[in-house]
């Protein structure tokens, strides 16, 4: 069982409260695994006019992460409850980030039916045409005249297929087919 360190300033916890807090902290293992250690710090303020006089700080150390939550309430258990709820939300976010990073299919939604994937990438139209031999500036001008976001052409300078396209920032980019010798050298590196 997980050992929880309790520190109290200006207040006192009964054994039943300590056991309940230890049990509830051990339940946090479902988020990111069994904590290595945990600490509960409770402090009762001296100002009688403040309604939320008890401050609670809950810290959990896992193998690679530390999570801490603070809360205030009128009594020790209420302050612990509020801090525990905040810590749960933090650990849920951490778990989501860890799962999303290690399992990319969780981010995009899991696809069970492979036929549905094949249908979604099916080619719906085929178009064939001869490539005009143009310089990249003329190809960009034709793309603008047509109102398209890209234009495929034969580069008059390199004598290879190329594409000019509208970039996200509004500028125009050029994709040129690689030279076979240069492409082979790139693969060898």
C-alpha cells in the first residue's frame, strides 16, 4: 500500500481521516499508475473572518511526473476534497497527453472497418492532359488566372515535371521533380 506523508499546521487529523485520505489517494493510480509517494499538507489559517481558512496541498510523485493541487475550504476534509478533484483533473489531462503521444490512433479516432478506410481514399475522378513546357513564373501566372491552388507543368529549365502551389502564408511555392542521380545520392545518405 502507498505510504502518504501528512503534514499539518494549526490543525489535527484523526486516524480515520488519514486512512480515508490514503485510500482516496491510492485510487489515483488508475490515471498514471501507482504513485511512488504522496504528500498531504493541511494548514489552518489564523484569520477568523476568512471563510475558507483551511488550505490543502496534495502532491503525488509518479515515476516521471509530479502533480500538485491546492485548494481552500472551511474544514480539513472539504479542503482535501477540493484539492483531490483538482488533482484528478490534472492527472486526467496528463494521461490523455501521454496516451495521445504514444498512440496516434487515439487522437484521430479509431477506425475498425478497413473497407471504410479504402472507400474514403478511393479516387473519384481521373484526368489526363499533356504538360506545357513553361518556366515557373509563367506557370504561377497561369495558376492565378485559373484561380487554382496548384498548377502542374513541365519545367522548361530542368525539363522535368514540376508544380507551383499557393502556400498557407499566401506566397507561391515550387515543387520540382528530383534528378535521378541526385535522388539516388540522397537515398544513399
